[in-house]
């Protein structure tokens, strides 16, 4: 029987290293397809090195569903860096971005509270209105105290009305006086007066 020549083993083909998953996902944040961007944003949940790219995406994203995914992922980090970068957008001309950011900040109880004093003192009353929205859902023991302070001290009726709306779900009859005092401070604002009268009637009636 003839000898069978063995074939020399072939050298393994060089395989280029795979692109790290996180890096690939971050590149997809700029994909033309909004669904690809949305899925990439959600898949980057918990990836610390993606924070910077996600913050940039939040600034330029125009699709609301993608923006919501980006902000949901960012909020999980709950750091002062992320909260501070997001809070800048409370002054945005884009109402959708302002609202989405306020909702995201309200889910960051570790880092958002440190921003509240500066937000309450912001010269732009629209920022203070958005701050009331944040406090409405922020799970923090001082949230109610901050809202009462806004109602008692803020100089703009729109801010006071926003703070009243935010406080009402947790208000008690003990807050009736501060609400009624707000009407005296802004006697020419019929909407604020109506809001307070309706609220006080409910609070006193359930006391």
C-alpha cells in the first residue's frame, strides 16, 4: 500500500481583533437609522466609557424616542457629572428636550439634589419652572421643603404656580396658609388664584 503524504498544516489565517462591543455601539449612536441609535443607546446601559458619547447624543438628537433612550441610559449612572451636564438643557429652546431632561433628573436621587440650590436661584424663571417639575417626582426627603420654599419666596408667578402644581399630590391642610399667601403676593394672576382656591378647598375638605 502506497504511503499517504500528509498535508502540511496550514497556517491559521490572521484574524483582526474584533471591535469592542461598547465602541461599536457608540459608533451606532450616529447611525442614520433612529431605531439603530435607540437600540445602541439602550444597549450601552451601565457602560461608563459611553457617558461622554451619550451626553453629546442627547444634545443633538431630534427623535424623541431615541432621546428618551439616551436619557434613560444616562440617568442610570446618577453622577454629578451626568446630572450637571443634563441640567444645562433645562434652559434649552427645545421644549421636548427640557421636559425629557427634567424627567431624567427626577430619577437621579443621588446627584440631582446637589444641583437644586443653584437651580432655585437661576436668574431665568423658566429654569426655575422646570426645577419644580424635577422636584415633583424626585424621591428625596427635601423635595417637599424645596417646593414650599419656592411657593413662599419665588418672585415669578409662573414659578409659584408650577411649584404649587408639583406640591399638590403630597400637600396637606398644613400647606393651606402658604398657598393662600401666594395669592396675596400675586393678586393680579387669575390662574394662580384659581389653582390655589381649588387646592385649598380640597385640602381643607379632606383635613
